[in-house]
């Protein structure tokens, strides 16, 4: 049997033509969005670290609640300010949208990043009343899923109404077989402890594991695995495969208040 190429299984850039230009495109689009008149409170510290800051994009009027979007980049790339435009769908529907930064690997291990996102959500929750919705893309999907596991309990846990993990990584064990692990430094114990699919969700958790139909098969498997495993607990979970979207186009709908993915984020939770 030929060994599986795990680097290819997780290499989204080589799978999507023109994707190397996307980080610069996102950064420019985010800057234009911030300059376009929306109310954005930037660089709110939630810890002492250089990247332990978050932005809040405010709606008009009193917020309906707090929506948090956690960016991806395999825990080792990108920054919060590259993603402001993805707040628009939720903001237009009346939610305050927090976008946290976090310390990147290898400076931080994934377990530390999980704790940073917990602290960021608690910080934002102290500024915005009402229910809390969490969404994250790729590594961000992993991080928001971890926040509803029993061993990671934000102070605001009782307010978290629904989690949307978009192209999320829920079983980290295969990543130990990739070149990325030279940076991530996952050992067997941390890979197991930080895998939401191997953790116990808090009772009553509601979660949607979302992936594009044009993703690498591993990302669809990761979404379905979390749904199937957490379905054995006192949770309401579902897996959703979104058309032919690839790993990067799958989040574009978050800019649109009428899109299906924005509905999953801040609409009527399943």
C-alpha cells in the first residue's frame, strides 16, 4: 500500500490556482473596508503579548449580540487586520463582530493559542451584551471548536449559543506527518489533547461543521468526523458541504448578510 501524502492532503495553496496572491488581496480589501466608514475599534488588548489584540466592528445601534470570527493560516500565518471585511454579513444583521489576533507558531504552541482565543472571547464578551456566536476558518475553526470542549471553559461559556467551524481542523494527529510540524511542533500528547474530535463537548453545545464541496477531501472528512463523534454526546451538531467552494472561496459569503453561511453564523442556529 502506497503511503498517503499528508502534505498534499493539507496543501490548499497548490490545490487552488492563484491562491498565492490571496493574502495580499485580503489585506488590501480589509484596509479598504475599514476606510469605508464602518465603525471599527482596533487593537483592543486582551493580554500582554504583541499579537494579543482584537478588533470590534460595530453595527448601527445596539448590538444583537457578539459574533467572533477567528482567522486561519495553520496557526502560523496571517493577522487579524487582514480579515475585517468578513465581518460585514454579521455586522449588517446587527451583531458586533470581534476579530482577535493571536501569537503564531512556533513562538506559541497550539495549546497556548487555544488559551489566547479563550481570553480574547472573554474580553470581547465584557464589551458586548447578549448571546455569543463563534465562527472560525481552517485553524480558526479548530480554535472556536475547542472553546466548547469541557476542558476549555471561557467565563462567558453560558452565553455561547452556536459555533460555526468553517473548513476546520478537528483531528490534529495527521498534521504530525506533514512538513508543517517543523513549525507547529505537535507531539502525540498535544495533538490528541488539542483535537476537538477527541475531546468532550460541553452539554448543550450547538455546532455546525462547514466545508466546501471543492475542498481537499481531508477537510470534508474533518467536518464530518466532528459531527459524527460529537453526535454521540448531548449536543446538536451537523456537517454541511457547501456547493463547489474551495478552501478560500468558502468564506466569501460571510461578507453578505443574506448568504447561507452568514445565516449559519448569526441567524437561526440549528
